């Protein structure tokens, strides 16, 4: 086992454990904070796969943006911390069957797919290539996503706007 | 640095840890003397002497304070959320410490030569934001929560002009790597980005005024991001006791202090790298002229720290000069002035760099 394997297992453990805490804890603010460690662990795994740009985007968008917004929402909502969150189990049998089928499908895909294995060449820099691809091959999708986000932004602003009396 | 230590020791883990110790030492030493400097600067600006009794002009004062802080009892309020309360200072400090991983102190002393340097710094500072929210919420104190809310609203807003200026500089330089940006501004101060960069021509002269605007906007918005006066409403003493760390004491409070001073130097370092040539000397290297090559990295380290400390001094100077902004004024400055100007600047720099 080499050095990077150990780091990988540390990050994997962080991700899985914190994800488990997110769903099991009874305090909604704790859930949101555990999510921080989940996102961070996933970013670490991206770095180990040589996708540094994706990893940093993950931290910037999920930790810096979405998580903070989530926390704001949770904290500013009046008395949300006193709400009893139900973490008990209902509908055990259907849930077990459904998740069992999903698990089986995922494992089956993992086992039966013929993975292409190439000698691992870690790209030195991914940022430039991503930029080129986004503005050449995927420019339409990129622009459409930009417009989608703009629409969401304008919509949010117009909902939140206070009408002048 | 890493390669050198790896050759010396031959162990990846040990070399990696040793590399991480270097910026930690720098932050600790800087925080100790930064706090002393802050007190002296404030004292002299107010026609006082400041700490005088511990060592020469009181230079050991912060060391003595640190000794006191380490011995203090660790008090946690009964109603505080203990887990989060204990994690929060660590998270805040690790966020500001992590930013040092990519800052090149000289051409030989840099932690990681990742290609995405500046992007990484912008992203990792979000850990600080999460830590501040955690501290404010877990203390279960209304002043703490208000301080945390203000801090986060402020940091998130001011990240936008910062990111826009960084974007325009990245567009001009064509790289995200802080080390490469420093290397491009070599040989004399005339090649620094604040004077239009190293390429001599018409565009250089056209760029100069917009570079000054960009540097100013970046300075203002990073000042707000580290919660310094005039943007210190998150910890406004006269309104909120101490803001998000009201309930903290002892070394946990000390970690917030360390993080603040660490952040002050980190943002100064970013401005220095983007606009003032990074570790490059303004007048050429003494080591090169007398033919002693190993002296050059040390000179670069000296220049980097000197430039960084100058900007830190300006931050302190402003703290003891300007009054605090009101919350609505703070948001007005960011959204109605800095962001449009930063956008305009981005477009103009883009057009000029196409010329």
C-alpha cells in the first residue's frame, strides 16, 4: 500500500462517515455542518484522481456557495432547530427492496462492465484543456447553462423584491 | 522545496509534513509580532507609547500574552453546542493556513506548485466562512450569531469583486499559477503588473490606470474579506462585544486571532503577487551581481515579506484612521460601486489585452 492509497482511504472514510452522520443526526444544523466534511472528502478524492480543477470547483461551489446558503436558510428560519426531525424508519420492506435493487444494479454494473484500463498518466494541468473544451466543443451547453443560471437569478431577485407601497 | 526535502530525507510523508511546517512557523511568528506591531502602530498614531515594559519597546509583550492565554481555563458555556464549538476555531485557522500552501515566498520556498494556485486560494477561504458560521451558531449567544451572520454576508458579497479582479488578472497573465505570475514580473519594478506587466508596448501604457483601479478594488475587497476596519462590523466591539467569537476564551480565542493575522498576511501576499511582482526584487539581485547564486532565493524571500508587511502596515494604518461602515453602507459599497467598476475594469482590460 503506498502513500497515496492511505490518503485515499482517509478521504473515503471522511466522506462516508460524515455522510452517514448527515442522515442519522437529529439536529438539522449538525447535518448541514457534517455535509461540509462530505464535500471536502469528495474534493480530496477528485484531487487524487488528477482532476484538480474539478476538486477546487467542488469546494468553491458546494462549500463556499451551496452549503453556506443552506446554513443561512436553516439558521434564519425561525425555531427550525427545535423541530423534531423524524429519523425513524417507516415502510421498511418496500424501502429495503428498492434500495436492494438499486444496490444490486450498481454492483452489477461495477462488476460486469469491461473497464478500459490505461496506464495512469496524471495530466499536469487540466484547467487549460477544460477551458478550451468549454468554449469550442461544448459551447452551446455552456451558454445554455449560463442562461439557465441567469434566469434563476432574475427569478429569485424578482420573488424577493419588496413592492413599493 | 518539497523536492529538496524529499531528496534530503527520502520519505514522502515526512517531507510533506516538513513543507507544511514552514508556513505554519511564518504565520505564528507573524501573528506574534503582527499583534505587537498593531499595538505599537495604534499607540503611536494616538500619540501614546503602547507596550513598553516587556523587552525592548515591549517586543516580548505578545509572547507574554500567549503564555497567559495557554494557561487560561477553557470555559464552555452550558448551553453551547460543544462539538461544533470546539471544531469551529480549528476550522477557521485551518482555512487560513491552507491558503499558504500555494503562496510562493521565493522561487525556492513554495509549498505546492499546483497549476490552479489563485483559484485554490479563493476556494479554500470558504472554509473560514463555514467556520465563522459554526462559531457564531454553536456559542448560542445572540451577539455571536449576529456577528456570524454579518461576517458571512460580508465575506460572500466581497468575494465577488475579489473574484472579478482576480479573473481579469488571470485573463491578462494567461495562468492561474501564483509562481508563474510572479516569474513573469521579473527584473525591475517597471515590469510589475501595477505598471502594466512585462510586455513593452502601447498596451502596457494603456493598462496602467486600469491596473491601479484593479489594485485598489482588490485591496478594498480583501480588506473586507478579512474583517478589518473599516469593514469590521462582524466583530464591532461597540455593538456586538466581539462578534462571532464573543464566547471564546483562552487558546481557542487565540486561534481566531492567529487566523485573523494569518489572513491579513495571506491577502497582502495575494495582492503582492498579482500586482507588485511577487517575490521579485524591484532593483535586481545582489546575489546575481556578485555571482553568488544561492543568495538569490533569500533575497526573494526578503522582498516578498517586506512587500507583504508594507501592505499589512497599510491595513493597520487604515484601522486606526477610518471609522466603521454601517451595514447598509457596506453592502452599497460592494454591490453598487465595487462590482460594477470591477466588471467594467474586466471588460476594458480584456479589450486592451486583445490590442
